C-alpha cells in the first residue's frame, strides 16, 4: 500500500468515528510515527509502506478513533511557536489561550522601566515578578518568560503532576520559571514567610459550567482532567476566589489578566467592579472575534 492511500484510509476511519480535523490528525499521526514533517509525508506519498509500519500506523489511528486526544498520543502540543510536553494530567493547550499570552506580553513590554536595586544592578537589571495561576502544563508562564525580558515568572497549581510537568517543560525550553504546588496563592511565600507580590497576575482557571461538561467533545470530557475544567455551577468559582485575593498579591498598579469563556466577560467585569479593588476592566477578543481576555489594574 502506498503512503498516501494508507493516510487517506486513516482519515476516513477518523472521520467515520466523529473526530474533528480527521485529515490533519491522520497526517500528524504519520509524521509522529515516522519522525518527519508534512514535507516528508509529501515526499513519501508514492512510496510503498512496509507492513510493520502500516500495522503501527493503524494502531495509532484506532487509538485516535476511540477519541483519545491527538496530543495524548503524540505527547506534545505547539503553543506560541514552542513545543510543550502534554500528558493526561493537564489540559491540552489551545490556541484561544495565545490571546491571553499575547496581551500579557504586550502589557509587560509597555510597562515603564523599573529602577533596579543594588542587587538587581549586579544581575544586569530589574526583574518584574509575574505570576501564572492555575499553570497546568506551564504554557502561559513559560511563553511569557521566553517572550519578555527582565521578568521573573512564578507558576502555581494544586496538581503535583501538573507542576512536575510544567517544570519539565521549562527545563526543556530553557525558561527560568519557578513552579510551586498549592492552592492558588497559598505557596507564594518568601524565605521569611512573607507573601510574595507581583506586577502582573495572569490566569486561565477552570471556567466550564458544571452542567456543561457532559456536553463537551469526548476528547475533553473523557480524557482531560475534570478539575482543570469545572468552574462550578456558573463557571465563576475560581474567578471569585482570585478576584477576592489577587489585590493583596499585586503591587500598586499591578495588572490582573484572565482568560474567559466567550460569554463570561460581562459577569467577570461586574465581579471586578463590585470588589472595589480594581480599575474598570477591559474585554479583549480573540482572532475569531469572541470575548477571550479580561484585564484590569489594582487601584
């Protein structure tokens, strides 16, 4: 069997199983199996496939057809141009979240220069502390550390496995990020036990309404960690907790940025306004034009 026919058959099986992007996934699984890229697939399109390769490929297609996410098979996902390791212990990074990272990076780059302390001068400049809450695989904090200079990034998550994976991703991508395990702000203490404070807090918390989880794609509801999805009855449980406490961990004028569900912008703006701790919040849209990010500053 020729390569192009095998991959076409894989596409048909995935499409019949209800997988979205069946063509892309069939091609990606071939590239993963053969450690090649789309160019390599094109160049081998007319080659005859060895039976052992065909068997392995069909096994991968069968796994994907059972609605296991592609990223759980390949163990990786690209985000902001970087390749991150992904496991069943974290959410698969999505393009929607790139809107949050892009906006956070823009805000950081527009911050006025910070006057360095003596020790910071010795290190070559002042570092602005940035916190990634509910960090998961670490894609937000690591991407910011790669994109922005003169920042010191921390990340927290209540999953030990997520924190371990985030640290692994940071090491692989040579990003200096400190990941800590604990509930939201709980582990953020210095050596003397004093709370750390930040010039920016950024978060993509669980925000799916509990009764909506059963309606998600099988890849999500059956294979991604529920605790990273479930935002409570109205999807706002984590936002309430963060809005309540974040001001105490922000430096004067510090920024707070959230990823949101497309229909949660106004509800979160109201939460922030009613708290009395933040400036009027702005809602930023993603590339398809849906509400995706809410940002404000500490008063």
